[in-house]
C-alpha cells in the first residue's frame, strides 16, 4: 500500500481490509495466469470466480485457504468430486528475500482451495509478479480427509449410487437442517434427502418449505431416470397445500 492508503487504512480499518483483499487478488491472479498449459482448465474456471479471502487454515496451517466466490451454477459445473491433487514446483521472485520462493496449490474436487508461498506474508509488495517460473511444475496426488458428503455417499446402496450423479450431490443447510441435494428444481429449489435417506422437497416459497415425500430414495431416482418425474406437477402439488 502507498502512504495515502496506509493513512486511510489506519483511520478506516474496513478500507484497509478492502485494499489488502484487492492486493491479494492481484497476487493470486498473477499466479493463476502463470499456470502451465496442462492446467488450462483450472486456470479458466478459477478466473471465472473471484477471490474473497486468503484465510488461515487449521487443517493445513502451512497453506492459506483460498475462499472463492462463483456466480450462478459455475461452482457446481466446475466441481468434479474426487479429482484431488497438489501442484508444486512453481516459483515466484521475492524482492523482500531477494530469492525465488516456492508456490504450492491444493486442488480439491477440481477446485483450487489452497495456496502456499514459502517465507511469505502474502503481500503484493513482496513479489515481482513478472518473475513467476512454471518450468519445473509437478502434479502430485493429494488425499484430503473425507467430508460429510463423501461419507454419506460411501454408505449408499449400489443401486442408488448407479442413479446418482456423484459430482452434483452437495449438502445444503436448509433452515438449520442438513440435507443432501441430488436433483435441481431450479431457482434454488431441490429434491434432497436427509441422513436417513428420507426424501424431501425443498422449495423456498412453499409451505412448508421442507416437505417430506412419500417415496423412497431409490424410487424417486428411478422416476427421474425414466423421465417419469414431472417438475411442473410437483410444484403444482406443493403450492396447492
């Protein structure tokens, strides 16, 4: 930050945080732009979002958690569950240390979630952005601890797994209850199941918003698979109650 920005930051702390985030975004984007051709997909989809914060990370203290914001359904389109790896071998020149520092990136479910720059405070003025070396990059396997969705999916019957799109399954906090959404009804509405695999219709402007359906998980998946599930009829039924 320049002298004026530092002065304003001291007077108005929110302004300071905005400047820090902006500068972290510039540093982050420079690293993403320097990714090798083999990672063009990761580059494009990461650039389609916006970095919200480089947060401290209890799970991996050596890394910063790259908290991203994606518009619309970009997040779900980019996510590919189980595609996990670490990218290492990148280097960036540190003016502060007068040497190249190592960069590592963590990719979970095909989404960039972690950044490490050795001997760094992740501040823009530490680095020469035009000096990022990607010639010796390596893509290494990386095992993340299983999350709630993975544990839920692993315990499903094989008949159900065959009819589920693993990459589209996600958890959702709906009025303080955790559901696993498996079918998009559009506009933020879903068919979902709870941990006991009870099927629910989650529709924001219907009453009740979460309505338990008289059908098993396997039966509703079979209806969807056989194109027997009518979304319009389902909404008509929900709104008529």
